[in-house]
């Protein structure tokens, strides 16, 4: 996977490590993140990315990490 320009290197390192353990989902996750956040501010995109990375680091499958991250973001924004 190539790091999107909007993702800071430290955040990328976190998710990249988790994605290497789940290569069958890595491309789809990146496509989903890009598509879901295309119109978002950079700050909001990074927030979601960090949440997804946290769930992936915790052992969630990447598709679940994406859904959980979106859910967390929606809860925090009320």
C-alpha cells in the first residue's frame, strides 16, 4: 500500500503494520477510507484514520476496524 498524501507518516506506520498482517483486506481498506472521506477536511480524515488504526492494532479485522472507527467518530461528533 502507498501512503496517501493526507496521512501523516506516524499514523501511516501504525496502520501499515496492522495491514501487513491482513494483506487480503489492505487495498480495500485504503479504497474505503479514500472514498468515505473524499469530501472531508484533512483533520477529520486523520481522526478517522487514527481510530481505524487503533482498532486494527487491537486485533480487529481491517473491515471491522473501518466500521468501528466510523462508529467511534460518529459517537464523538454527536
